[in-house]
């Protein structure tokens, strides 16, 4: 009996473990709010960045559409937006010219670097070189160097060492300009501290590079169209002038003075020149005082008018 009583009393003295205390409603709300704040801030920042990128892209497209083939304002807008949105220090844009890159635009670069590029705008494309532009040209893809001061190809070359001293560059990103997989240029953006560019920033510069290619192609097509229009206009003016002179010949047989006067008037009109005199010489030569190209223009008319030869004479 006593044993059972002691056992019962021991059992009665054992306490159950305390249940975990549930947080109050206010504490739970504070906990949820603190965990949600970083996520909310991240989403807000990403939304703001996306809006900035869309605005920059729209601005560049607007400049392209209103530039009438002028590339300078387009390149300036591209570099300014790329530098700002990628948090870089400066940027430059190159176009391929033969076996070299020509620096055609700069933004935010140090004055010493700008002066160096002005004096030496061409950079040769070398297949065996490990600079960012040469790597980019070789693979036709974005190339990033985390710290160019640690690259042997930069440290072992006096000219490239001067570039580092003039620019203060550390991290660099090179993005190619491609038209149908043909390299037409490149964009290089620089930071003066060691801080690699992220994937979204690289994709953004690629988008700007695509816009630069669109602008270049538009400028080329506009230039060809203008040249074609100019050529057709000149051909039409010459044909009209020839027809007018032939009309004078048919209506004034034997009146050479009237014929030559008509020829000179048409030559001056379509060649935009001041021709001082014209004299027939054995029916073969018309001697014209003025610029040689304008004289040749008049001789083209005379060749169409007269079946005999016409040559450009020298001004006495």
C-alpha cells in the first residue's frame, strides 16, 4: 500500500511540458510585415528599373525616327542611357572600318581619354589579342573583363597601359553590333571600380546595340535613296536640256549663235556654274571657262547635240 501510494504521488508530481506560446495578433502582424518589406522593396526596385529601361528604349527609337539618317544624336542617346542605367562611368561606340574599329561616339569619358581617342580614333582588330574589343570581334558575343588591370594583355603593352592610366577603367563590357551576323561595330562601357555587370545590364546593352544597328541601316538606306533621287533628277534635267537645244536647232537652221546661246544657258542652269565664254572651233571643241566638272557637263550636252566630237578646252 505504501509503495502504491508513493508511486501515485510521484506520478502526480510529474508536470506536462508547457505548450509553445502562440504569438499575439499584433506580434504576428509585425512578423509578416517585416518579412514582406524586403520582397516589396525588391519588386518596387525591379519595376522602377523596367520602366526606366522602357523609357530609354522608347527615347532612342523616337530619336531614330526623327533623325533623318543622322547617326550622331542616336549614338549619343544610346551611350548616355547605357551608362546611366548600367551604373557605369563612361562608354564609347565603335564602327568597323576595314580591319579596324573607329571610335565614333563617347559619353562621360575623362578629358585625357577623349583627347587620346581624338588623336587616334582607329584601333586595329587583332585576332591574337585578348583585349575586350578583339575578343568581342572574334566571338561576336558580349565579353566582360572583371578587372582589366589584371589582364596580361593590358599590363604588357605600353599603349594599353596609357589607356588604363587615362581612363581609370577597371571593369569593362564589350557588346557587338551585328547585322545578319556580320560585325559592324561595338559598344564598350566601363566602370572605374571592380564590379561586374549583371545579366540584365548586359541584355540592356545588347538591346541598345540592336537599336544602333537599326539606325545605321536606316542611314544607309536613306543615303542610297537620296543618291538615287539625285541621279534621276540630274538625268531628267540633262535629257530636258538636250531636247530643248535640239528644238532650237530644228527651228533655227544655220543660226549657230542662237544654238550655242541655248546650249550655254542650259549648261549653266543644270550645272549650277558660271561659264564665261564658248566659241566653236572647227566644229570640234567648246572651250569653257570655269570648273572642269561643269565644263564636262556642258560637253556632255554638246556631244548629244552634235554628232561630232566635243572636248573640254583650257581657259586662256
